[in-house]
C-alpha cells in the first residue's frame, strides 16, 4: 500500500496539516498510522466529511460566550440585564450595542433570539478588527492561534516571557503601522495577549501602545476553536462598526432594543477603568451620552444603560440620578473582578437604567 504524509494529504484535500492530524487522531481516516511523530495516510484515502460544518449548522441551538476577557464585562450581571429583554413581543426585532466590549450581553442575545438585524460598535479599533476577523476569516485565525498555543504552552516561564514580549512588540507595531494585510495576524495577537496577559486586561499607555505584562497561567487556552467557530457563525449577519456610539443613530428605531455599556465612571478619584483605548470617557461624555439616550428614547427604542454607582463611595453623589432623571434606575449587586489590589475586590452596587 502506498502512503502519503499529512502535508501531502493537506495539499490534496485543501485543508491544513493540523486539521489532517486531528482527523487521523479521531480515527476518521481509515488505516492512517502514526510513525514516530508523524502521520502517514493511504494514498487512496478520501477526504472525510467535515463534521464541524454540521456541528455549527444549527446556530439557533448554539450557545456562545465572549472570546475575550474584558474589564467591565457583564457576565455576572446577565441575570439582571436579561430581565429587560423585550424580544418576546413582535414589536422589537432589532438589537444594538454601541459599546460592545467583550460582548457578554450580545452573545447572550444571539444565543437566545433570531433577530432581523443586529448592530455592534466600539471605538477600540483592535477589538473591532478582531470581531470582523472572527466573522470573516475564522479558518486562518484558528490556524494562527493553534500555532501560538503549541509554541507557548510547553515553554518554561523565562521563555514564555520572552515570547510574550516579542508578540506584544509585534502587536504594537501592527497597531501603528499595520495595513489591511495584517488584520488577521493582529486579531490573533489580540486574542493571544488577552489569554496570556495579567488579568486579561486591555490597557494602553499615552502613546496608545498595549503595555500589560504577562500573567501567570499554567495552561492557557489560547485557541478555543469550538467557541470561536460558534461566534463566527453568530456574527455572520451582524453589522460591525468601528466608531463612536452616535453612529448607531441611523440604525436605532422603534423596533430596536439598545444596550449601552459605556466606560464606567470611576467610583473614586484614584480608580479608573477608562484606559481600554487612548480616549477617556469623562463626566462631560457621560452627560452627552445621556442626551443621546433621550433622543433615542424619543424615537421609540427600548433602552437599557449600565454604569457604576457613585453612591458606593459618596452617598450624596446623585450624578446619574440627575442625568437620567427621566428614566428608571435600579441598583444591583456586582463584584469588582479586575483590580490590581485584591483587597478592593468585593461586592459593590452598579446601576441599571431603563426607559421602560
């Protein structure tokens, strides 16, 4: 019997060598044999049907989760936010999330409802690029992530740190000088850094360069292929925009549920979670957002906003009570999950504001 290598099979079948190895390991190629550290395959073997296309075909049955850890992520508040979902009525058929971030609410909505139109945006260009690449170039992205995972995970700490710093430098270089051809690599680096950096933070310095040090993880899952492919499927009909929240105005109408999750107002003078991008979101911006919410309310949209509760540190601080005085405000328990000082991680109140 004549045999071919995994590389030759990959070229013959138009798939990656890594995918061929997986098919062999799953016993889906008859008479494939491991010799040393490589697979050999009968030259007459046919390409197996790709079960992945079947696995993710029923998108309405697929649960998806955020592909990044994101400061201010809403995973822990989903049980409160979902109480406001208005999709059970026939009037609300669209969803908009103009500060998408890690997308915990977005993916919860996409997992539960088939809507006519969905719009997401963020001013973080690297984040939005990653959403677009997952939607449009999932195969190439997965291949790159597996390569980085296979190199990084077996390394000792010192070598990991050197590799991490090399990838961080490369990411920053592409962030400044990368063109259209670098978008897939940049997205892969974004995910790699998020999975291996300290606390999964995305933080930049005044020059806009990512500066988070490496974290301490024994075996980080850099490529969660199953979830990434499920996310890609869910994003196929989603409009993804890199831009200011005001650009969502043309999409929002009386058939839309809008969730606004802006950078939170710092609870104290020293606390700030606004360094996700080079742009700060100060009190003036919070007030402008409240005015925009009022305009979208006038259009007839169903709206929910989340933010920090300044009364955690000053019971007299009525900032949000004043700027959202026309709407309903409830205070819910939350846990501060990302903070460099572990003593500051604990129960606090956060605001959920709605116009209905």
